[in-house]
C-alpha cells in the first residue's frame, strides 16, 4: 500500500538519489552535472538537468556548503540606523543598480541592516561558515577599518564601495569625494559667500573625513570660514545641526549638507525660523535626487547616476567572484555640481 502523507505535513524534499533514479544514472553522475564537472557525455548531462527541472530540485544551504556549490547570492550589510536608510534615496538608487545588474546573471542581493561594525563582522563570519553568499559589497569604510582584512581572511570575494583611493586588501570602486566637495566650495565662493556651514555625516567614515578636509582646505585657499556639525544622517539630527548653525552670532550665509534628506530638513528649519532660501541663506546638497529637484526652491546639488554606480559595483564584484583580474581601485565617474534655485549671492 502506498504511504500517505499526514494532513499538514511538508512534502518530502527531492534528493540527489531521486534525481539519479529519475534520470537512470548514478548519484555521482548527478553531482558531476550539478557542479559542471567533466566526465559526462552531453546527452547524459542534458538528461540529468532535465530531471532536475522536472523534479523542481533546489539545493539546501547545507548541501551547497558541503558540495562547494555557489549560492547565486551576494551580500550587502549596512551598519547604519534603519530609520535613516528608509528615507535615503542614495541607497535606494544604489541597491536598484546592484540588483539590476545582478539579476541579469540570475544572482540575488541579500541585504541586512545591523547596529554597528562588530555586528557586521559577525554576519560575515556566519555567512562564510554557511557559504550563504558568493561575495560581498562593503560600504561606509571607516578609518582603520577592520572589515577589509577580516573579509579577505575569511576568503570571501568582496568589493569596497569607497575607501581611500589607494590599493587595499580588497578591490574598491572609488568616487573622489574630496574633488566633489571642492566643487561646492568654489561655487559658493564664486557667488560671494565667505561664511559656510557644513552639516556632515558620521565622522568615522572615510568619505565624511575627506569632505571635511576638502572644505577646510578650500577655506584656506578661498578665504572662507567654515562651521561644521556632525550628524548620524537622520532628519532630526540634521535639523538640530541646522538650528545650531543658524543660532550662531556669525551665522553662515550658505550651508552644505551631506545628503538630500539632510538638506530638506535644513530647509524646514530655515522656513520655521523665517530664514528665506536663497535670499538669506543658500543651501547645497552633496546628493541629488527627485526630492532635491521637486522641492521649492529646487536644491543646488552634486548630480551623479547612482543607479549606474550600483551597476559598476555589481560588475566589479561579479568579476571578482568569477576569479577574474580587476584593478585594485576602479575609479567611478565623479558627480557634477548642478546649480539650481537654492543658491544665490549673499545679501549685503
């Protein structure tokens, strides 16, 4: 009598042995076909793959780990407050570019948000042990960051987005934040501004430090005064930083924000305080987006194709996973400043 399955019970998982029986071959032959190893005729290989498709077989994570098969997944772990990522257009465009390119290779993007770098490293160790991902995208590199060396030690193929612009333990896709911020300083100095405010991001990040350095170098070169406030990129922190800058007795005539979300928060504070943009205050965003273009007044911003940047990172990582040689530093196109209605000469 055929064995019946109890109501509510899960169907039995298809095994390698089931595939072998269905195709009329040995389990070893099935393993050769699934791992694309030589030793099978084309006819036998196709018969096994047809059986795999017919039985709708998918390997478990444990089976992949044991056989060394690829997971067809790459990982992205972000150690930032989740509330900031939920409204951050930059990361939305970046991940859409990653997914667009990965999907053409039938590779998935596994994204996690964690509290800090220590938690991020724990995830990497677990993923490496379980062979859960084929590679990693590492973002928000910090000064003296332990992650590149740790990831290399785990043997995980990986690409850093950002970094220092010089070769490191991992290949990097690099954008010159220093030169980008210098564009902003020169634009505002050209309009006649001499007192600038800067609402920055997390100071430990390499890209945050380069932006601050660019502003301070520009202040010496162009005769500017710069007042700087750090934030965690959140709307509330950016609003509080704007209030501090506008409450100064020598308040700035222009404020530079490290993101479009921060700039929008700054516009709201300025409106509440009766500070008119751009008549009383010019505003510039380091990031451009639909939000920056649709708000009134439209924001002067550094514009770049962030979706294309995500695709470039994906292409670089896929090459690393495939064992191809890549440049230690892949230079991405830099952003270009687009002046809009939020900047004007200061009132005398």
